[in-house]
């Protein structure tokens, strides 16, 4: 961690080697970021960037609250990019428990974590784009039957938005005679880990938001050991009508 100790006026009275080394590597100097300088001036954004200014204002405000004793701790995560690399840090300020006042300001490099988060986010966005191009409804539920996610085809098929569905029990998509059966499915499955529905397709009656029903072909799979199930549903109304016509 890069650590600086400031007095109640914001003047830096002590730093650790990591603080000094980081400043030197990124164009700083003892005169600009070392002992004797005012930390609030150090917080001034180098670039004329609105986002940097907003972060700087948040840091200054948080530090002033810690120094005034109105806040026990202040935390913020912020970017600190150099010309050659992108960096992110987590800042934590805590008050010194002495009569002289002041605070300890610690900066932790969280770049690896941030880059990993961005990769996960980008991967999730790609997966979302793929799922939303599927013509079949794809629904994920947890061990309680609560819907945790749906794709665009689900909304189109049932007439609900994703906000209407996520957090609700999947049984809401079944008409009354079959709703209890849907609610009991997981109760049957969990004790034994077996159910004739899992791993096989079956024909079900589904209920739209407007109360209309349709026949669907449902395939249910368990997603590893993370306590989720994937439901893939296809509207087979046209197929049934064609079979009846034939």
C-alpha cells in the first residue's frame, strides 16, 4: 500500500517508501507529493477531465469529513492512469486516534482485480448478446424456483419484461392447473438429485401475461453445482396445429 499520514490541515507529515516510489515513477517529486506538501493539492487532477475532477472532489470531501471527525472511515475506488498503463486504486482514510488529529491515507493497487472485473463484464455482455439472438426462450432459476435471468425471446413470448420476471417464481408462467406442479418440481428434485424433467424435453402448457396459453416444448438442465437451472422453451403451437391438420 502507498501510505501518507496527514495532519488536521491536510499537510503530509509522513510517507512510506511505496508512496515515494510511486510518485517518482509517475512524474512526481518529493516537493510535489512528499512530506510538507498539502494532500489536498496532491488530489488536484493533472488532466483537465471532468471525471477526474469529480473523483478529486469526492476524495477531498471524504478526507475533510474524516479529519472533522464526522466520518470514521472513507473509501473510494478510482482510476489513476499513466501515459503507459491503466491503473486503478482503492483509497481508504481513517482518523489518527491521537490528540494531534490527522488521518492515515492508504492507496492499494487494485488494477488486477479491475481488469478481471472488466473481462467478466465483457464476457457477460457477449453471452447476453448471444442469448438475446436465440429464438427460444431461455430462463435461469435458482434452487427455490426464483427466476434469476431471462433472454429477449422470453419477454417476446410471454409478454413480460425482464424486470417483471426476475425475482419471481417460475410457476407464474404456468396456468393454474399446472402451477402447483411447477412449484413442486424442485421439491421433488432436491432430495434425490433426480427428476424425469431434468435432462429431457417435455410438453408443457404455458401462460402469457395477457392470460392466453400456448403449448411449449421444455428442456431443463442443471448448471453445474452452482444451484441454478436452465430452462429452454420453444413455442410449438404451430407444430401442434400442423399435426392436427395433417
